[in-house]
């Protein structure tokens, strides 16, 4: 089942209207996206807190890794390259970090502010193999760009 990303974007826009605090925006987005689809087992943000370093931010689901260097895992690859990481089988991804043993596939998207600076990555894990497609990546990236990319 494909999510109606247009409807999800409208809901998130209504909930976040006028909000400028990045953590509040991340918390709301993580919650709404997580509950939008049963494929989403863990949904959350890793924030850029220092050069080449991510720390866990607002999320939904079980525990996550607390710190991820840019040179490790799927989240690190997204932060390092600035490109969406669509991973159908995490076991086949070199250097995958197993924060949860149940994770089978992963989608990680860059989160940029109005100046184009990487502020976080948005990570979605699924306990199903090959759970994500380009439609998910495009729909979610559009929401992220609208929420975080607009000048505040």
C-alpha cells in the first residue's frame, strides 16, 4: 500500500504551521510519518551535532543508535553524500550498523535548512525486506524540504 503523500503533507503542514523550532518539527514529523504506514518500524532523525557526527533526535519506535559518525552505516552514507539511501536489504549494505536486529530494509533522506545546510538525516527502518521504493523517497523528501527547507 502506497501512502497518500499529498494528504500526509497537508496534515504535517497544518500541524507545523508557524513552528520554527527544529526539534518540535522533527518530533511532529517523526510521529506523523511513523503512524502513516505499517511498514515503518522505526522512524526518526539523526541530527548533525558536530563535523561528521550525527546524534539521535526525535523518533518513534524502539531504541536507536545514539551516535553515528558520517563514515558508518546507511545514515552516515546519507550525511556524507547528501543523497537519499534506499536500501532494500541492510545485510547487503557494507558497514550497516544494526541498531535493531529486526531491521531488514532502510530509507534515509537528507534534511536541509533554508540555506541548504545539512541539519539532519531522516531514517526509516522496516522489519520487511525491500519495503521502500522511489515513490516513498520522493514523497518524503518533498515533505522534508517543505518543512525544513523553507526560510523561517
